[in-house]
């Protein structure tokens, strides 16, 4: 049932998962193409170089070089947005790109939940460069605080 199916595997070069995914694809008889942000030992499978920092552009590059596939798989978190974008371009089932981004960005996720009236603990976004006094004044005395990075390697916003 799976033999001969074309699958696109998006995997960061530094992932320890690449070899296991490629071995599984070989055992299943899949026609595998790999897209990565660096050099990988791909065992003769075609390799498409991509830069996940710009998911839209990466997706366009992959679609133009890969051709039709039956499935798109992201082997690790840095490739999730690219995988969703590629699947969208190809008309394959996928999670919405905006939902994938929100799930990977705590600030976006919290704001979307608040806008949809989803129950969650009270939160405030405090910029890293805010003064100590400003950071302390944002929360009531005696309340708990949690520090989360709000800028990821993909974004520069809070």
C-alpha cells in the first residue's frame, strides 16, 4: 500500500532523527526526497537545500524542485512551518500554517487564546529590555511569574 509512494522529508541537519526516518522510508519502499538546512548523509536520496527561517520562500523552492509528492513530513520542530507551507502549496492535508506558527510561539498562542476567550492563567507580555521596576509592577505582589522567551529564531517580535 505504501510502496512507491513519494514522500518529502524535511529535516534539520542537526537532527538525530534523520537516519531513523530514512531507514523507515527505505523499509516501507517509499520514494523519498529530503529537504534540509545543511549537509546530511542521505543514502542516495535526492536532497533539496532549504532555509527554514523563511518558510514561505523555502516552500516555494521545495515545490519548484521536488515535484508532486503524496505526503510531507517534518522530522523536527524547526521544519514544521515549512512542512505546513509545502503541503498547503501542494494541496495536501495539513495543519493551517497560522496554527502551526501559533503553536510554536507562546506569545501568539496566548494572544489567540485570549481573543477566543479560552480559559488560561492571567498573563502579561513584558519586554526583555524593560526596567526591573516595570517588570515587577506588571504582576500583583505575591503572584507567580514565569519567564518565557517570546522571540524565536524565526521571529523577532513579542
